[in-house]
């Protein structure tokens, strides 16, 4: 038996939770990047740039959860999500858009 099978057998549900947290971190980063491309606002520029760091931290945390300790890995992923949510962004949605449009980052395009 290979080492990969032993690692797979030893995983708990917390590793799957950590994987979902990483996916959410990447989703939020790509959402900020999409709003930046559509609007060009400086708050979203900073959020998109910092999102690269937070997504990297979440990916490292997933590896920590897989290899070393699941609780520490989950804590690092929660830290990445917390830091990503603290970025100051401009208000781009008026509140009348559907929730799906706001979730996917369909901001009104900038005036050219």
C-alpha cells in the first residue's frame, strides 16, 4: 500500500471543511477581481491584490491540515477569511440587484 492510501484513511471530515474554506477564499478573491475589472475602484484593487496573499495562506493552511494538524489548518483558513473580509471596499451595489448578481460580482461597468 502506498502512503497516499494511508493519508486518505486517516483524514477526518475537518479536512473537507478546510477544503471548502479554501474554495470560499478563492471565490471571494475572484469576485473582488471581477468587480475591479468592471469598475476600476481602488478599494477593490487593494482587495484583489491582498486576496492573492489570503488565498495563498488558505492553500498553505490546507496543507497544514492534511499533513500536520487539522485544527491549526482550520484556524489559519479562518484567519485568511477574516482578513479578507476586513478590506475596505466602495459600495458598488444599490441593493435592488438580485442576490445572485451580487454574489457573482456583476457590478455595473465603469463609465468610459
